[in-house]
């Protein structure tokens, strides 16, 4: 790709769309919500696997070239002159391949207390009281308990993303990761973006955190979840009380594994609200 690529991944409801909306203010960057590239990438992997009897004629070099070509061809027509940030929850599971395809690429993982991720999903469902969400198969009889059980499972919206993040965080390509906590992005956006630019080795840019724009209304309505990718105009932290039953909220309070003492065995940079930016960078 002419000007390179980075990836955005991590947990849902943790600021990935907000981060993309901020990044796209920079005229040198292209960033957006989840793109179709991830799904096409995995479809190509399947088509080139031994499930296809003709795959015997595809050698490893050809596989790499085909997958690299997907990115080059998709983004050449959109922003051939820009640095691309492609978003997909699955990129954390593809680090061994991405590190070969794009040796200089980073994966920015947006993270958040999992209890508050669950709260955000449930709040969204309740805010669309007359819509059935595609996140739950458009089923009408769910309760908050089976909704959260579903998305917490290994193939659920949150459970899958959490497992994928763990795989990347503890894996041998973890040096490719940059974790960005939602609290840092919303409480100190200027400091957070300054540090992120340094970690990406990009020149600083003056973002306008009072006028952030992103629209995906048609997409969100199509899956019965209006507001799923809505970004408030002003970047700010909103204090609130959880809508979850207390025992459900407590169920996930220990799932922020990246904060465990001694857990960061690969020295992954984590941008969090608290210590000064220069201490975090180290």
C-alpha cells in the first residue's frame, strides 16, 4: 500500500468508532468503522484452504500476495494517498499473518472495563425500545440475563473480542499492539492522541475535540440498532450509574486482564488515564 496501514481492533463499545472519527480529522489519514476487508480476508483464507481441492496449486507466496493484494486493491480506490486505519475485531487473531504482510503496522486496541462494555450494550438495547437488535438475532423474548450471556460467550460480541485481545496481548507478536483505554480517550483526548501519534511515529496534529463527526445511521438502522456507531460531537467523559442488575455488573469487574499486576509480560504500550503520558510511553 502506497502510504501504509495500521489496524484498529479491541473490545466493542470501547471507543473504536470515536477514535476513527478523531483520526479522520487528519487529512493524511483514512479511518472508519468496521470495514468489509476483515470479512473478505477471512473468506479468502477459506477459499485458499484445503477445503478447496484446487488449493493444492496455491503456494505460500501466492497466498501472501493474494491477501496483501486485497488491502492494496480495496484501499487504492478510496485513499491511495493516505495512511489507512482499518477496523475489525478479528485483527487481533491475525497477528502472525499481519506481521508478515505489513511489517510496520500497529494494531490499536480500544479497551474498557468489561462491566461498562456490557452496560453500554444493554443501554443501547433499552434506548431502542421499539426495535429488535440484530445483535440478538432480532429475537423478542430476551432478558438482560440471556442477552449478556449471549454476548459474553466465546462466539459472542464481547466474549469473542475479549478472547481475541488476550490471544494478541500474550502472543509473540504483542509488540505490534497499542492499547487505548476508553477512559483516557474521553477524559484526556489531547494527551491520549499526542501519545498515540508518538507511538505510531507520526507527526503531531491539532485535533478539534469539540467538533468530532461520524455518521453511520443507515448501517445501524439496518441491523436494528440505531446509535450503535453514534459519536457525540464533543469528546468527553460522561459519569453515569449502570443499568445492569448489580450481580451482573459484578460478574465482569475482573475481566480487565491488561491491568493485572505482572500481566503485561510483552511490555505492550497501554494509554490509560492516570500517570503522565511520558511515564506511560515507557
